[in-house]
């Protein structure tokens, strides 16, 4: 199975280039998540997590799609991602921890809290998200996107292991 994907390069508007990164790192956007939005691979799951939060803030839907597990990308609803991104006022991100899973360095969990405000009020959402590394890139595993894989099929993440021994618990 070929898991290579074309990562769409999304450029933040020029006006953003001297602004502070929305992920809360305190660094300039270009020296932080903007680097990954421009196509450089995030070096670890927590960096990818932060850059995805920033992408929600900046409305970079292409980036959010490109950093989701390739086997799930076709199942994403771009319009609802875009609407959620645009209709929310993003209040901040806190990354609590990032840990590799079961001694497999290509799998990681990131625990974080994201806060935002929308028409229904203010929200604070704490979540543990799953990430997987394949071909030097980290991908978010979206638990809401159904995938078709038998338990004995090769795992969707491209690890070469059987699905039941690899990412099946994430779905
Ligand atoms: Zn950042
Ligand atoms: Zn897997």
C-alpha cells in the first residue's frame, strides 16, 4: 500500500509573518508552526499538534487535511473544518504531555487542552489525540473518520504490522 501523500503547501498571509504564533509558544509564527505550514515536516507529535491548532486559528484547511492520516483524508469534511475554524474565536492551547505508545516510537499520544469561543459560548476541551509517523512525517489519527480495515489487514498507518496489532485501538 502506498502511503505517500502530497502535502499541500499553505502559506500564511504576509501580514502574519511577524506575528506571534497562535499555538502559545511565544515564538514568531515563521519560526514556529509557520515553518511546518510551509511544508517542513514536524519533528514530533506535539509539534504537529501545535501546528494543527495554529492551522485552525489561521484557517489553513489544506494543512489540516494533509496532516491527517492519509487513509482518512478522503473522509474529511473540508467544509465543516473550514466553518468550525472560521466561526470560532480561538483562545489558546496547552500541551500537557506527549508520550510514545507501547515502545513504538512511530506512535504517540498528545494530551492537550484547547479553548475557544463560538456562538454557543466558551469551550475548554481536554483530549488525548493519537499520532503516527510514516515516511518521516507525523499524522493525526482522526477518531471520528471511519476507516475500512480488517483486523488482519496491513495497518493503515503504513507500519507494515497487522491493523489489529497496531492502530486498531485508535478507532
Ligand atoms: Zn507555534
Ligand atoms: Zn498502525
